């Protein structure tokens, strides 16, 4: 599944091809993805200039004066900028053609992605209750400490709650907790301010590193220019249950938290 670093990598890859370009037309090869594609996408986008391509959490927004196309890659979606005469393959659901003859093509075999519409000056309901971006200054140890008081949920579930902070998926939560030395099952409300400061730093370090490298990978992903967009990342705990801790050599433990597999070192993480 594309995680925040892959979505940010996609955004950065698309930006030079899309920003400032005028949209010629929209071709929808099916009426829905995860949800129905609203009529404004076909009606409003043609003729509009793309002022910016932004990311919020794992959503991408194509901003125009009329409003923004809101895209999510879901489990298996990819976006590429292609020559206008590129043959259509299976699962190529949407083309947004540009006046320069190229097109932005959305392919999504599993159709968990979406294409929605956010009118100018409004915030789509999917974006309304989201927490801060993990790489923004508003996200830090003091913030996590304040938001966690009185919460009995495991700290890993707390960290993966999009209302607390966006874009920290299962891999990055597990790796950040390992880096910060915090046991994933510990109650969020009982983690100290100092340890939350380490955790916020770890989240920023790990996500920042993944973005620099073009995103981690567990799955095939095609970046905007057609090259693989995910890179293998050195994972310390995620997916390593039963193996030796890279720090102390003890066998890594595993459990399920909120139906997500969790791996940690019982010695290095308290
Ligand atoms: Zn260890």
C-alpha cells in the first residue's frame, strides 16, 4: 500500500509535469472507484489551469480556480504522466489530458483509490478531522504528550490515529517506536514527555529518510516517470517477528494491536 513517503514521492514526481498546465479534458472509463466520481470532475476541470499539486495526509490535491480534484491511491493506485497516445491498459480508469498533449493517467487494479471533488474555498469532509502532518513543526513531542493524556489506548494505536497525526502507517509506527525505545503496547497516556519527544523525532527521521529515498517498498509501484518508486528500506522490526533484534540480538516479539501485526523487542522497547 502506498504510504505517506510514496505519496509524497508521487507528488514531487508529478509536480514539474502538472503545475501551471491547463487541463484539456477528463476521460472516466468507469463511474466509480472506491466511491462514485462526482460530476464536477468532468464538468469543472476542463479548461482549468493546475495551480498546484499538494499532499494532505495520503491524499493528493490538484488545485484549480474552480476547485480541487482529490485523489487517493488506495491499496494499488498509481499516477503517471504519459504521452497522449499511450495505449490504454487494464485498470487505467481515469485520464486527465493536458493542453500540451500529455495526460495524467490513474491506474488502480483493486479500486480502493478515489477521485473526488473539493469546491474552491471548502475542505472536503475526508480532510476535516485530520491531525497535523508529521513533518510539520506543529507535530512534536509536546503535542503528542498533550494529546495522549488520559488515553489508555496502546501508544502504537494512538500514533496511527489519523486524528492525532496523519500518515504514520503500520510500518512507520513500528519502526519509530523501536527507534524511540517505546513498547508498542504501553498505554499512550503513560508515556512521558521526554519519550514522546524521542518518538516525534523518530517519526520525522524515518519518514524524512523514506521520502529522501523515494519511499519504501513492500509492493510493486510505478512512479510518475515509469521507474520503480519504492525502494527497499532497512526495517528494524516490521516483518521481522521471530528474528533477532538488530540492537540486542534477542528474539523479536509479536502481537496484534487493532488487528495490525506488531513486532517489537521486549528488551529495547519499554
Ligand atoms: Zn533489542
